[in-house]
C-alpha cells in the first residue's frame, strides 16, 4: 500500500501544475483566444500545442504497453507522428497559415464547398472523439495504480480533471501543458530507460534475454500489412487532424508555423524509443504484467524509483494523458462550433466563449459513454482507429487544395476523395 508521503507528493505536484494551468483563465476572454490564441504563437508555442496534444497516453503508457506485448512495433505511433510533423511543416504549413481559417474542414470548404466542409468535419470529429477514449484508458490506469481505485472512481476523477483543462485555457492552455510535457517526459523517460538498461546489465544483455520466438525486433512484428496500415494511418491522421492543424492556424506567421512543426518532428520519435526500452525490460523481468499490460509504465515508476520521485513522475504522467484528451476535445469543439453552428460573429465574444465551453463539456460526456462500450481495448488500438478516421476524409483533399487545386472543380474527384478513403480505412481497421 502506498505510503502517505507518496500520495501527498503526488497530490501536491498535480495541484501545482493545475494552478499553473488555471492562470491561463484570465488570458482567455474571447472565442478567438480560446480557439487560435488570437493567432499569436511563435515557433516554440506552435510546437508546445502539437506536443501537448499529440504526446499523450498512446505515446507513453500505450507505447510501453505495446512494447511489452509486441516489441519494436510500439515505435509506429511516435515515429509516424514525427514523420507527419515533418511533412506538415515542409508541405502544408504555408498554405494552411496563409488562408486564415480556424478549422481544416473550413479550409477544404473554401475550395470544395460547404457540403464537403461539413462531411470532412464529421469524420475528423469522430476520429478525435475516438482518440479521447485512449486518454481515458491511460488516466484510469494511472489512478488505479496509485490510489487503487476501482473503475468508477477512476473514471469520474478523470472526467472532472479533463473537464477542468479543456474549459479553462483553450489552445493557450494546451501549449502550456505541452511545454511542461516536453521537459517532464524527457526527464522521466531518459531516467527510466537508462535505469532499465542498467538493471538489465546493459543493452546487449537486455536484448539477449528477450524471447527469441516472438519477432520482437521487427517494426511490423504483429503483421506487415497491419503495421503498414497503422503507420500510414498515423502519418495521414496527424496531417489531417484539427487540433494539430489548429496549432498551425494559431501561429503568428508562416515561418513560426513551419518551424514549430519541424521542432515537433525532431523531439517526438525519441520518446517512443525510450518507452520501448522500458517495455522490453518489463517483458523480461515482470511476466506477471501480461494480465494488465496497460499498467506497465506506472508499475515501473512505482517499483523502481523512490516514492517522492515516483509520485512526481506519476503526477506529470497523469497530466500528460489528461492534457492530450483535453486538446482533442478542443479540436472537436472547434469543429462543431465553426463547421456546424457557425455565426459566432452574431453573438458577443463572451457568449461565444461560453458556447465553446459548453460544447466541450458535452463532447467530454459523450466520450465517457463511448469508453464504457470498449474498456478492454488497448490504448494504441483506439489511437490507430482514430488516426485512420481523421485522415481518410481530409488528407487527399488537402493534397488537392495545396498542390492541384484545378482538380477540385471535378465532381468525380470529390466523390473519390471524400467517400472511398473513409470506407477503406474503416474496413481495414475493423477487419484486421
């Protein structure tokens, strides 16, 4: 049973982080502040928003879980994230930032029309909505590990904490969380991976102790076809996702947007490598975790670090997961507000801000309902499904708008771009 020192440090650490986030409340006075930070972010700010949402339960708890189960294939999520951010900066940031839109669906609608705007918004919203479930699973795993909560107390606590983060700071708050994530995660994972290598008597010895019959050193260890689909879904999904593009829309200029995406591309993939090392060590030395592999990373922190340090890392890890969930809900909220409700200019800035916050709470509540239909699913499985859904109805349209805008006038192209890809992705990920 955890001692009082551990629990006290955990609670105090989380409270300090939460108070820092609440300070953003006074800076968010309008819907524009909430959605795009009044288009004022520099390159680091753009990167903090991307990291704050993209690096979450799947990149940390989910990666260690997948490495424990399947080895190197756990890198697909963070590797795909890095590749996607690179292409986002190289190929898309200029066109996206110069157009001055708020949602990616709105960006497509300028070229393809209102029907396509609404259609693509539906799929991107559903995709982000599904990804929120993975963050809930991560949060529940942490709370159950620390406080020995049963399902409902862990779920209710996660709900209220995520509601706090999503309604307070908007994009600016997501950036603050992302900045904290960067420093905390690199410190935690570098220390954890280094300690795992030491405990395993060196990296070579650790690798030699792994089972030889499970194909753990292949990027596509659970199936080449499925692995390629998952990697493609990651790349396409990130490039097509509202909340990541919202960081681009929030940049003060094209240069800040591009460099912010490049910075994200450089720092995200190494996090996955560190998580894999931890997962492989646990696979060798703690086979008992196979019954609940989602607990792998919290288990390592609580088992191998002093209580004070483990408590601090666990508090930060909980914030990582909740921040990503809040950012995704912010993306869904922005889609619903701009692409479906619209007419924000007809109401006062304060009423618009209130509308955004109420939408966020409604989306959060619906995500809890979805969560209860699939609690036994792996975190990364929810994430890959999410990425595929987001990208399928947006990515090819983005390619046309940015590189071949003349094709947008052909009706047949519209049908092929916005109907067939979602159908293919859903079938591929459903019947894998």
